[in-house]
C-alpha cells in the first residue's frame, strides 16, 4: 500500500468516526467514536473496512479492475462479510467530496 492510498484510507476512517459522532450528538448521546473504532484488512484485491463492534463497512479496490470497469480506490458496499457488491462503486477514497454524504458510518 503506497502513501497516497494509505493517506486516503486514513482520511476515510477519520470521516467515518466524525460522521458517527455527529449522528450520536443528533440522537442525544455522548460522541465518543475515534479512528480506533475501525479496522482494516488488506487483501490481494480489496481492503476491507470493519467496525470493531462487528460488521463490515465496505471494501476498497486495491488496483484497477478493467473487467468490472472499477478503479483503484473505488468504494464498494459489502455484500457479505467477505464479498463486496459489484454492481457499482459508491465513490472513491481519493475524492472525499464524492463519498460524503453518500457513505456514512453505517455502511457504504
């Protein structure tokens, strides 16, 4: 994972924690989410983002996939614990204005 990808991924995780805190405030709860509430698992084709309390938030494409017309950094919704939904990307980690507000802390 190169620095550009890693920085974009860290920015996404930070935005997820920030968004979760905003939702907590709206619901009257004490906001306490941090970047440590999320974990990543880097695989050969995808990077999986998981909430530490359980569940998969989504997947990030590690490299371009011409067969699916997806690009490196594309955000994919989780179809299951180990599989992304391949119907269309939900944005790109390289364009945070592209993935917010479509992707909130509850899932891609």
